[in-house]
C-alpha cells in the first residue's frame, strides 16, 4: 500500500484538476449575473434556477436553444448508429472474408488515419455544396461516417474472435449474415458501444464543421449556438452562459453514464486478442 500512495495522490490531484472547472461551471450557472461577474465564491449566495428558465424559455430571446440541443443529439445519435453499423460490416469483411486486394484495402483504411481532418475540410465542403446538401441534416451527419478509426478498432477485435464459434454456427446451417448478426455482433457489443460513444462525442462536440456548413439559425448545433450567445445576448451574462453550457453538457454525460460499463469493457477488450 505504501508503494501505491504516490500514484493515488497524483490520480486524486489530476481528478480534482479535471473536475474543478465543471464544478465552477455548474455553480456559476445558479448565480445571478451580478454575482457571477463580481463574486469569486465557489457556491452561489442566492441559489436560483432563473438562468436555466430564461435560457430555455426566456421571452424575447428569439433563439431556438431547444432546437439546437435537438440538432446536436439527433446528429450525434444518427451518425453513431450509421458508423457502428457500417464499420462493423467493413471490419468483419476485412477480418474474415477472402476477396481480391484485401490487404491493399486494409492498408488504405489504416493510412487514412494519418491524414489530418483539416486537409479534407475544403474538399468536403465543396462536395456537399455541389450536391446541394449544405444547410441540411445530411451535412450534419454524413461527414462523420467515413472514419476508418471504427473499422480498425473492430477489425482488431474480429481478428481475435474464435473461429470455432463461427464454424459451429455454419455447421448448424447458418449463413454468413446469420453468423455475423447472431454470433459475432453480440460478442462485440462492448467494442461497438465504445465506438458509438466516441462517435457521439465527436459529432456532438464538433464546432468548425457545423459553423461553416449550417447557415440557418434553426439548424445550428448547441456548440455553435453557445458561440452565438457568447457574442450576443449572453456577452456579459456569465450566469446564463454557464447555464446554457451546463445544459449542453448533460446529453454527453448521460450517454457516457448509460454506456459506462460497456465502455470500460470495450476499452479492455480492444487491447486483448
């Protein structure tokens, strides 16, 4: 135990450093604008939900904050489902099926991981513009579905999956699709949950692409919406701005808490053959 205490101490300090900004954000969200600007107290003197009520239902605000939250959650959920479904099939094909140029395709998938996303930003924007998909939900979802990270993650798991289980299912009369759906996918749920959570967080947190691809106020996401409010109505209203930021954090926290066990299993299994 004596040998472990320095590591425990370091972990505790790092945990406090990570958690403190979140605690400050939530605490400030319950303060009035004057107190939020002038007081350095961690906890509010006058505890109030006024900032949350005004941010969501304030009269004269004229911004669809609930719609922004819906856009972010919908894009994140839809994109995650598409990524998990497509990447799982692609990874299984690369790991188990024999077809021409398989090694070349795998190398291409892996090589795309080394390309910075910002390099593809302008071509992606021009492509969606030529197809007339800018300022639509398609532009919020589909750009994130062509990521090789999920294919590589699931490929490593499928390579280590026991072939005997698949062969037994084939002997019982199952075809490739049935083997994949009924045998392989249930075993890969922790990895797929991990991929889904990573994808949801990526889509939900993205700022630059929704800012450029969306012109309509109704189709903004919550990340771009916070930037708009920071420069607009909430420029000096720190309490309301922190309330809006706290509301934006809740969906991500909920997704992680719901899939926490599967996420931990996925992180563990992805490194074990």
